[in-house]
C-alpha cells in the first residue's frame, strides 16, 4: 500500500491542500488498481476500503433520524452510540479499532451514491486523521476521547465549498472538508476525470456543466451533484455557478 506523508499541525490535523489531496488520491488509486486510473470507470470503493486500506466494515443505525451516515473507529470502544429500531431505543455497541461503520439507512438501492461517497469519506478519515483522534484519548470531549469520528449527513458538497472560502474553520469542519475532498479524489481521480471529459463536446457552451456532470456521474457511479462540485473544484466549471439540474 502506498504510504502518504504530510505535515501535521500541533493538534494532529494534516496541513494539506486540495491539490495535494488530489495527488494523494491519484497515487492511491494507481497503487490499488492501475487500470482504474487510466480507464474512466467506477472505483470499487468497498474493495478499496476493506481490502486495500484493510479496514473492517459493519452496519448500525447511528441515530434515530439519519443524522449520521458513517463513523470511523480509531480505538476500540464499548460505547459507540447506536439506535435499535426494534426496541426504539438508544444503545451502545462494541466496535474494534480500524472499523468503518455505515448507517444502515444507506443499505437500500436508491442510496447507492451516498453509500459510496460515505465509504470514501470514512476511508479519508482513516488515511488523514488518525493522529488527531489517537492523540486526543483521555480528553474531556467525549467523541475525541473515544477516538472515533461520527460524520453528519448535512455536511454536503455545497457546504464544503462554502467552508473553503472561510479561513476560520473549526477543527471538525477542517476534518470533514478534508475527508469530503478525499472521497471525491478517490471516486473521481483528477487525471481520470480529464480523460472522461474528452467525451463531452462543446465545452464553454450553455449547460455544458450540466451535461458534463451527468456524464461523469454515470461513468464513476456518483450523484450528479457530487460530479458537478468535483468539476467546480477542478476548475472546469466557474466557481460562481450553482448546482441547478434540469427538472
């Protein structure tokens, strides 16, 4: 497995740009499956996370309302909060270190894109953020002291983009922004996106961004919204263009 190296701040948060995450994503995908980096296609994100990153996977309802989509466990815990729909009550689960928990609500057909992005996002935490969480064991903050991260459903690409314009991010926002960008860099590697766009004609014309994002979403098996924001992040669509798919 390719071993990335990056500088950490005093809290253990990587000091890493989006461009550097793109390079990291390309190198990881090329090492994981060389064919995937040279041929635009959907990444086998399950195999990437469980076989290449060697993380275990499990499924729980992480809340009663779907507010959390995934969790990465950095240290074994007996007290991961979960929801039991049979008893309609909160419980604690025992989970081993090196486990990715996916919310059970994502295990239906119409949630495939969100499931894939969540898997990539949690894989990002496992690569980028062990130092932040493992160095915090024993702190007052319960979530950090247990060395796991719970990722909210409302931290979407649009919010991620807005945060990039704000230099005063909280630690949690920085971690989530980095994990989101990592997921996009794995599911839609920068150099592979460039190859895929060669098949989309009439660049610069009205609605090109819509058609290009639809094209990418089909190739890489992502949501159109994720593909749209990926194109914006890579500079193919003007930063001021909102995501407004046709009805």
